[in-house]
């Protein structure tokens, strides 16, 4: 799937937008680098100038140390000469005193041997020296040698440095490390150096003469060396001159370095000031840009806010972490009952609003859209959230139900799916309108279907059904209004209602009023659910009240249609006239017989549902033969026995064929008077009969009795279980069987009429029920009481 790419001109526009800023920042960085480099250079120059000043100061010190060393050299030679002469006259005393004063160590035999006879002869005019004199000479010789070496080093350093200052070159710094000096360019300093050079040249020539001779050459018993005296006199005469010149040089170099450092610091300050100024310019430019950009952003945000505040639906962006963006439409907050959704996890929010299965499907769909493997348009029709029902708490303990529509579209940036743009619409009004329209349509369809159902029903049967149904429903309503406090009373209430509802369903089924029958069956479902509760209370009966209201409303519709049809029939009959002597096929006997036509309708309906073929044979089943007081009883018994015979007794065609029976099952219904003035209803089918063990197993399975108790039952007790409330051999509850009510109702009504029920069965062959009713003339008052 191709994705939109960022246009090249947009990229170029963004780059050119920041070109000036980028250039300014680069220049600023380069400027900072230059200032940093200058700082390093300044630090190095200052360090170097400081070292040069220290070297110049060392020259000043060296000039003094050289002059002092020459003078000390002369004094030491003179002192040796004087003391040696005195030693010759006062050998012991002076020798010990001098040695004690000089704190010289006693000469070793090796030092005495170092003075050869020729050296002693040369310096002491061939005098014979004592051991004390030799020791004294050796002591002075060591001092002179050390002083000569030190003087030699000082002369070399001073001379190298003087030469380097004048012409440039290498010398040593104050740490005796090699240091490269450039020739001094300052005019005053060069004049000082040149003057110094003149004095130094004279001084150095005399010093060089001294340095040529060994230290022993200055040990004399006659007189002090003339060159030493000249050098000492020259040093004394020019010592202060050299010191002042070197001091002036040091000051001149310090002044020059100070000026140079000041210039460099000015450059440094200028550079820093320039950098700071440039930084301020950049910051001002950036702030100006930001201010302009902020103004544009504020304007754009205002436009966006206006759009989000006035857009009709809820809009928000959903990122890959399923987090709702901070910006969303105001309508979104209203849709979700003023709950702030910014930053909320969308998946967690849905888990609180949707059923688990719908929530999981929705998350899978969203993850599919966030991936790039499928085409967005191809999966749009698979959106599981195109219409979802959500419930919000209303703050009063109730719920506010809404129907919401979610639409998702991808937000692509640089060819990648970054977000999902989600649109949420409250379609509650539309859904309710559609449901109202659908309900109205279903009502019209139900009215039409009801009309079609009513048209084929005998008017007398229909009117009788309406009257009996109203009576039954009112009884149920009265029972529901009873104030019961115990759980046992509530269970009895369920049993009472169950009997009435089951009979009502049977009557509706007999007339093929399918809608009414289904509603009664659903009412039984609610009763069955309550019956399974161990300790039912008043709240458990609330669903029954709602169902009862629906049934009453539907019955009212049947009544209205029946009355309209009755009025229409009356109007038509008034306009129709019958020709004199015209014969019709309609007789009073036919009208009576038509009230029992429901038997064939009920037979066909149940047989079709069970996949069986059944034929019903009747004898004496008509209003002319059945007393009016017994018609309702016989009607209810025939309905219940017919359904039981087809569901439990008669086999399927294949089963009957395997047993050598006729494929069509047969039911015989006979109503006839008895010899004692009473009446008897005989109901017989040629089905598989009633298996005693099957009855016992079903009773144990349903908990009616225990296995131990079941093993003690005799045949009559076993067969009597079929009249027990809640008993049924059907394993699955259906519209026609499995509730376990019906036979007990028939038995109770027969007993109320003072009659008896007899039962016999032949396994694999037939089942027969006989209902014996007493004569109505025996206790007319009593029978009237039972009927009413």
C-alpha cells in the first residue's frame, strides 16, 4: 500500500527557514573557538614573558654572585698566603687555631700524598713542609677548587643568557631547562644590553684568565696572583654598574611584558565582548523568530480550538501506545459524560465500557489498523465499533445508556503510520429511532400475523379463549401481588402461577395462536428460572411482572381485533339477506362441533414439531354432547393428553415401521355418558406405552425421590409419578414438553370436579387415560361452585 510522502518543497522550506539561524550559530561557535584559542595563546605568552623576566632577574643575581665569588676567591687566596707564612713561624699554635676556625677536617694520608714533592718545591721555595702545613694547603685547595667550579658555571650561564638576549639563542631557565630566547627588540633594553656587554666583555676577559689556571696555582707563599687581583678590582669597580643595568633590563622587560599582556587582555576582552554581543544578537533574533512563530502558532491553535470546540463529533488522535492525545474536540468530553480523556489509555477505557468479547475484537481491529499489512479501505467494513452500546453511571446509582459510533482512519507521516484519527458520534437518537421504527414495523407485522391467526379460529372459541385468558392473567396478577415473607410461600407462588400459565399456553397452542403461545412459553422460562433458586424472594419475581404486562398487552390486541372483526361481521350480516326457502349447510350442531376443531390444529402442530404422523379419531366430542360445566375441563384435558401422547407416546414413522406398526399413529378421543348419569372421557393412543423404569429413572434424575426410595415403589406408585408436579421424562425442555406441569393440573381439576382418573398402559402397544366425572344433577350447587 502506497503512503503519501512529504513534498520536497516543504522540506526545502523548512531548511531555508532555519538557514540564517544555523549560519549564525556556526559563526558564534567559530568565534568562541577563536576566543578559546586566543586564551591559550595569551596564557602561553604571559607564561613565556614571566619566564623571560625571571631569567633577566637571574642575570641581575648572577652579576652579583660572580663579583662576590671573585672577591671571595681573592680573599681566600690571600688568607691562605698569610696563614701559611704565619704557620712557618708559629707552627703548632696557628695551625691548630686556623684549622679550628675553618673547621677543616684532618687531611688523610691520601691527600698528603696528592701533593708531590715538585709542587711543594715550586710553591714554597723548596722548603721542607710539615704535616700541619700540608693539611692547611689541602684545605684551601679544596675551597678554591669548589669556588672556581661554581664561578665557571655562573660565568657560562650569564654569558649564554647575555648572548641570547642580544642575538637570540638558547639558554637555561630558572629550572635549568633549555629555553629558547628571541633577540630583544625593545630599543631601551637593547641599549642596556649593549652597555652591559661592554662591561661584561672586560670582566669576562679577566675571568677567562683566572679560569685557565688550576686552583693550586693560587696557593703561593710569596705573593697573590696579579690576574686575580685585577679581576677582583674590576669586579669591585663594575659590580654596581652591572647590577643596575640588569635591574633596568628586568624592569624594561617587565614593562614590555606588562604592555604586551595588557594588549592581549584587551584583545581577549574585546573578543569576549564581541562574542557576548553576537550571542545577544543571535538570542534577539531567535526570540524575534519565536515570537513571530508563537503568534502564528497561537493563531493556528485558536483556529484549531475553534474547530475542536464547534465540530459536531468527538475527534482525537490515538497513538501506537493506545493513548488518547492531549488535544481533542469538546464534543468528545460531552459524549463521555464530561470525563477528561486526554492521556487516557483507550484500551483500558473500552474494557470498562464494552463486553469482554467486543472489547477484545475492537483492540484487535485497532492493532490491525496501526500495522501496515492491510489496506485500510478493505477492513473498514469489519469495524466492530460502528455501533456499540455503552452504559455510563448517572451519579444516582443508575445508568445512562448511549449508542456510539467509532470511525478510524490512519494518520501517516513520512510514509509511516503514526496515529489513528478517531471520530466518535453519539448515534443514540438515530438508533432509538431505528428501533422505534423496527418496533412499529414488528408491531404491524405482529398485528397482521395475529389477524391472520385469528381469521381461521372459530369466533366462539376465540371469545372463550379471550375470556379465560383474561381470567387466568388476572389470577396470576393477584398471586404476584400477594405479600409473602417466607421462601416456602414464594415457591408455592411459583407453583400456582406455573399451573395457570401452562394451561394458558395449552389453550393458545390449541387455537394455533403462535405469538401468544411463545409469550406464554417465555413466561414459563422465567418461572423455571425462579423455581431453580433455592431461596426466592420478592425481587426474583420482577421479570415476571414485565412479562405479564407484555402478555396482557398482546391479549388486549387480540381482543381489539376480535371485536373489530365481530363488528365487521355484524355489519355485513345486516346488509345480507337470505332468500326465502334457501337452504344452507350451516346447522346448530355444526356450530357446536366447530368449537372442538382445535384438536386437529393442535395435533398437526405438535406432530410437525416432533416429526411424526398422527391421526385423531373422535367420538362424542362436541358441545352438544359435553355439558357446558365440563367443557373447560375436557378441553384442558384433551389439550394436555394430546400433546403428551404425540411427544411421549407415539413413535416416529421409522420407529413404527421397525416395530411392524402402521406408519400413522392413532389417537382415539371418546366422550360418553355413563350408566350412573355421569360422564367418561377415554383418551387412547397406539404408541410405545409408558415404561415403568423410565419413569423411575426420570424421577431420580430430577430429584423427586432417591434411588433407595425408588427401589421400594410398587407399580401403581411408579405410574403415579407422572402426576407429580415438575415430573417429565423429556430430557430437553421444548415448547410442548419438559416442564413437568400439565398432568398434575388435569388431575387436580378432575378432583375438583369430583371425578377420577384411571390409567393403563401396554409397553410397546398403547396407553389409555379414563376421566370419570360425576353426574351434574347430583350436586348442582357444588359443580357450579367448582366451575366459577
